[in-house]
């Protein structure tokens, strides 16, 4: 499994690198705070929705949840479906949020 940490992700954002941030938390968690521009597809519906939401299997996708556990499951699932450039955000939104103003 490929991973990216918050500082690397922030650098990607500064460079305007093209990628999708896939937030797999619940809708209520997402509404409490999320990474700007992220796409919400809760883990419990990812298996049903991924083909509709993620059409390019070669696009860079960064999976994020609260702490990194659910996003690791999402990363593994997407890799098993043939997605080739999927990353798990280490520490999840919890760590990302600590660096929000950087």
C-alpha cells in the first residue's frame, strides 16, 4: 500500500498536482470538517459507488478518514479493483487538521 503524509499532501496541493482526495468517513464526520475539495464516499457505500465516482483507474487518489484505518481499507479495496495510483493518508484528517493553516 502506498502512503502519503500530511506534509507531502500539502506540498502536492501547493503544486496544484492533479489528484482526488477521497474522504471515506460518514457524512456527519465530513460535515464537521474536511479537506477542501475532497469527495465524500463513505466506506460503507464505496463498494457500490466507486465505479460511478472514480472513473479513471490511473488517476491519483488519496484516501482519507479520521485516523487512517478506514482509508487503508478503502485503499486496499480500490487497488484490488485495478486502481493503480492510490495512496492512504497517514494519520488521516486528524493529523491533516493539525496542520490546517500551514
